[in-house]
């Protein structure tokens, strides 16, 4: 390509990049201003005696940040581990058993993906309420029910590439089904496990509606705490912006470290 | 593994139990309750289709449906045009193209609730300041009426999801053999001709995937709606998902909400089945 057109593409890219980052720039700069500073000028950098870091101290406390971060981490990590374990096992059973029953069960899982959350949410929360399961453990179980379908579907698609001869030779050596699966098959599924893990981490970490119907206030995750916080501090943008910045820091850190896997996982999830 | 073997069922039991308790049993109960006067705890009479009649006449559902349809049409077009344009841009060779990819994709990782709050600040404070600084009246007063509420939701969604759509188009663009492009270049095809006659037909499958993704995501949007406008002013920006949630948990009209949720299911399922049909047809055509 010609040098000039490369130069103009670079300029165009730079402009679009700036537009894309503008919202982040705005909340970051304004989160370091006093309320007066925000009122005086939204667009300028913090300064003129209106710069402060106290917003962060205050919103850190108001958000109960350590505890809501802990709940978000615990719920996401345990739910994703459960999902990876049980959906890979289910996909293994369905793929290695070539019968009409397996086909029908796979169809059942896939058809569950057609049902939107709002259709089941009211009876679901009513039932779990009666069973005294409206808490984080009930929520983790619900994620297994909602997200197993896509995970099984993804696992099932790649399971076929693992030769059944591997199962058979292990069987001859006297291994049982669980040993065959966990020692031989599961390790070979690592690439798709990463994809399944990433997709579920993103969905569960950011989920708002389901946890808002299920979790008691002492188990609030970051999005729930953020919503509660916004209700309490309406129009107090200095605190809200610091809180918003805090709440996206874990996501940015995750993105920096796992970028390659995230992009691959998201692509696989959409295209397959 | 044999059907009757114990291990077959042991491997399947956890997910089957979860699926039944979390999805299928509540769904079946929901169908039943939508024909009753269920209040979340119990019911006293069968109403037949009364909830469904109410839903179509006097419940804000139809207004929410129209608002959602308009939103979906605009976002499907914008997301695909912008997503493809970004994909074409970052797959060119210039300095910083990989960094740009990272930037465009980033909003997609942040939850809709947080994004809505971020943009609430941008629309009400930053737009206002820009409008005053540059004397552009149309930048002031955002989110105070249905029109700016609508475009606000569109902007947030496009900003959030274009990077996702871009990633899918990139995956397909990278599958085009470079020899084909080079051969066309040798034959003297202009960049525009190369795009129309080679690139575009070869990424047609990506177009189907992205169309349906943006279509069904658009219908299901809730979080952004809640944190950006909360349906206001006066429910004028309330979308389908929010209308159902509010009917249930603000108005405590659980049976009516369930009836709405079933119509919602029919719409979303129809879109997904249409997608399966198109994919099958495409595979046959190839």
C-alpha cells in the first residue's frame, strides 16, 4: 500500500480511537474533581484547587468495595468451575454415546437456549424462594442451569476431534470412565475449556438482573452494589464517577492479562 | 458409553437436574400461570386468555414493543455497518492497528449496567458542556425526552457492541485467501471493485451471523435501559424486557408479566429459528 494512504488510515484510526476512549477519559478526569470542580468545568483536567482523591476514599467505603469485589469473585469463580466441570462431563457422555437418546438430550439443551430469561424468572425465583435458596449458592446453581447449554454445545463440537481409540486403549488398561475422562480426555479439551471459561466469566461477572432477584444485600456483587449506590447518591457525580472507575478496574486488569484468549473465546462463541 | 450404563447418567445428571429446575419447570409453570390470576404465591381462578387480551390493549406492552422494534432496526443497521468498517480498518497494515482493535473491543467487556451509568454522565454533563462551549443547542438536554433517550440507548449499544461485531467480521476477513485478492489486484481491480466483488461475497456468512446476533441481543436488552434512562421520561423509553420486569416487580402483576414474557419468548424464539433455517439453507447452497 502507498505510504500516504497508510498515513491517512493511521489518522482515521487515531480519531476513532479517541472517540471510543472519550467516555473513559471523561469519567477518569472528573472522578478526581470536587463537586465544584465538576460543576465549573466538565471538560477540563482536574486542577485550580479543585483536584482531589477523597472521592475514591469515600466511594470505596460507600460501595463496600472489598466485600462486593469478594462476592463477585467468589460467585464468578465457583460458578465457572461448576459449569466447566459438569458441562464437559455432559458433553462427553453425549458425544461418546451415539444413540437417539443422546441426540434428543442435546436437542433439549440447545432448545433451552431459545427461552429468554424473563420467561422463567418469576416462577424460578418463587420456587427458589420457597426452598430458601435465594442466596449465592442458589445463584451458582442457577448459572449451571442457564449457561450449561451453550457450554455443552461448545464442548460437544470439539469432543469429536479426540479419537475414541484413546478411550479404548485406556479402558483396556483397566481405567474406569471417570479416570478416562479426567486423566485423558479433559486435559485435551484445554483450548475449548478456556473459551467456555472466558465466555462464562464475562457473562456472570457483569450479570445484573438475575443476582438482583436472588441475592440478599449482604451478598451483593459489584453491579448490584453499583446500582444501590447510584440510587443513594443521585446527582453526586464526584462519588459516582470514582465508584464507576473502581468498578471497571478489575475488568481492565483481566483484559490486559487475558486479551488473546478473550478475543479467541468471544469469536469461537459467536461463530460456532 | 451405553445408554443404560451408570456412568452415562452420572455424567449427565448434574446438568440435567439444573436445566430442569432452572429452565424447563419454571417455563412450564409460567405457561400455566399466564392463564390464571397468580400473584407470585398462589392463584384463585383461571382467567383463560384474559391476561393476553389485557396485554394487547392496555399495559404499555405494545408501546414497549414498538420502541424495541425501532431500536432493533436502527442498531442492527448501525452495528453491522460500523462493525464491518472497523474490521476493514484494523485489518489494514498501519501502525497501531492492533492497539485500535483492543480499544474498540474494550467496552464489550464491561457490563451494560456500568456502561449505562457512564453514559448517563456523558449525555447529561459532558454533552451539555460541549453544547454550551460550541453553541450547539442539540447537545443539551439529553435523556430528558423520548427522542434523546432513544438515541442515547442507540449510541451506548453501538459503542458497546461494534467491537464485538468487528471481531466476528475480522475472523471471516482473515479466512479470505490472499491469493484471490492478489490475483484481482494483478488484473487491475480497484480497491472498491475488490471489496464489492471479492471481499463482500466471501464474508456473506459473517453477515448472517452478525445480523442475527445483533437482532436477538437488541430484543433482550435490559441493563443499559435500566441504568441509562430507567424507561423514562414517563415510560417513553421502556423496552420489552424492562416492561416485563416492571409489570412483575413494580406493579406486582405476576400473571400478566408471565403472559408478556411468553409473547416475548415467541418473538425471540422465532428470530433464532429463522437463523437456524437460514444457516441450514446456506450450507445446502454451498
